C-alpha cells in the first residue's frame, strides 16, 4: 500500500484538469439541458453557473495542495522537546451529496470537485427537477477519469435521498435544500453521529442606509432578487430602507425592474407561494410598486412597498421573485429591524462608508451574519472561488466552497513522534525535585 499523503494526489488533480476542460467544451449542451428542464436562459446558466464552476475548478487546481498539505504544528511546550507534531488532512471517506435544482450545475459541480479532490468516494442524489443536466455533468466527471467506485449516483426521484440515507452508511453527508428537510436529515444523522454540511434556505436583508447610492442599491437588489427567477437562497427577501433615501431608491428600483428581461417560471409551486405572500402583504397594509404586479402573468420581480414586517413576505417564507420593501426612520432602526430576523445567510449593506463594517452597527451585523456580508452588492462577490458559503441557525452549518469547504471534506489527524532517546517517566520524581519543578514553572510561565 502506498504511503498516505494528505495533500491531493496527482491523479485527483489531473482528473480535475480534465473535468474543467470537458465542462468548457460541453458548456453549450449543458446550458441547453438546463433551459429545457428549468427554463433558465443559456446566458444566465453560463454566467451564474458555469463560469463560477470553472473558476472554482481552476482555483482548486492551483490551491488544493497548499490547503491540504501536511503541516508542522509549532509552539510545542518545553517539556515536549524531542517530539515533532504534524497535522494531516485525511479524507472523510464515503460522502453523499444530496443536490438542489435551482443551481443544478454550480452547486453540484463545486461540491463534487471538493469531495473528489480531497480523496473521498462520492454518491450523488440528483434533483428530480433537473435529472438530465445533472446526469450529464456526472457523466462528464466520470468520463474524465473517475471509476464507478469513486463516483456513483442514485435515480433522480423524490424519495431517493431518504432511501439512500436509510440504506447506506456514510462518513459525511452534504445536503442543499430547505430548512425543513435539513432538520429531518440532521435528526436522522444524529442517530449514527454522522457529520454533515447543511446548506439551507436563506432569508436575509438588504440594508439601504442614509448615505447609500440609490441607483447602485436598486440595481444590485433588483438583479439579485430576480436572477434565477427569484430562486436564490442568498438573494435578499426584504430591503430595509432609511426613509431619507426611500423615494430615490423606489424610483431607481422601478427603473431597474423595467429594464430587466422577463422572467421564466422554473417552479409553479414556488411562483404560487411567492404570489400568495405578496398579496397577503398588500392585504395587510402594503401596496404594489406597480399595480400590474397583482397580475398572475406579471413577467418581472414583484415588489411590495411598506410590507408588514411580521408577514410571510418580509419574513422570507417564499422562494420566488418577490421583494418586501420596508421603510425605517433612520440607520439604527434599519439595523435593529435586520437583527430581529432569525435567518441570516448573505446580508447586503449599501453605504458609501467602506469601513462601515468596523462601526458599532457593522460589528453587530457581522456578529449575527451567516456566511457573507457584502457592501454595495448582493450576489456577485459570492462567486469568488475562494469564498466559502456557510449558514447559521436555520440556514444550516458547515462550509462549502473555498479553502474552508475543501477542508470540510477531510478530517484533521495529528501524528506525533518522539525521539528514541526520550523515555516516558514511570514514577513521580522526589519531593525535592517536585518543589524545584514548581518553582521553575512559576518563573517560566508566571
């Protein structure tokens, strides 16, 4: 058996290079399959899924060895003289990926890359909503040089995930989906003490402060809320706007929505749910940004102004192209309203103060944040290949993407060695030597 190496094997890195090149060559067919299954325009698939995935592949080619290499642990105590300590990263082993439908190529692809590069064997449960596009991606991965023992997948049926977890043992499970299903999976895995990464629903805020640039805020929030037909966990569900910039923000948001292309509905159920939440907000005191938004066939993002803060729209209980806009008298109230929400994944803040995160208000937002806080943007920074996505509370736990996500596909194991000239004491020293030792410790560490 070859000696264990905690850095990625050359074979895994060569597979990754072939996988990246094959995806680039098959980009047009992959985009066409996603359009057939979900209605997503090919250009949107290219920019929001394939380019981030290809960038992640290249980042891992260049950085995985550095992230996972064996490291010496410095700082040993004086009484450990003659010993060496090294931290190895050991593959988790057998990993399950239960993947979502809303970003079928990007999420599955990045999670697969991290699990394989780290040295694991992988079983994938594809989504029943996009079986063809995800199977094509998996076939590309296998054709790039992964044998069946390293990569396999289940049928893309609704019950396949539960059946997989009930009938096969895993060393780690990665699930991306709703909070409700994530809770069920966590409870199931607790029985066998199986670790997991849960990427669950987001329901976060965009904070538009008094010194924000309204045009920038409206363009970024409108884009993030509408892309992927509103089916993006990291998109804001509510815009909390300081009243002094409310009028300018609303005018710019109206302009931004009017220039957005029509949205295709990927999920009728999600569309109906967001429509119910928006109409309920209007019934309880809110009003449409445009009266035409009350129509079932309205082709763009729906916005409800002055939406009730305790309603389902403002709480983010929908997964579709609908946004609650809530006015607050000042910046402090904006931050307080945001902190009152219990589900944070990606918080957006619009301000001209680049060091705002270092203010008391910024520090409070950072302490309650999920995995990301963006200043003057919403989604684009999340595509950075080194940036991990991490949830908090109802948005899950664990990391995916970047160095943190790659490390999460391994376990840390410390290997220590002791010089053969050293011996473990078999009996305590004399009382005199114990007193001397006590005095020395008091001087050395005191």
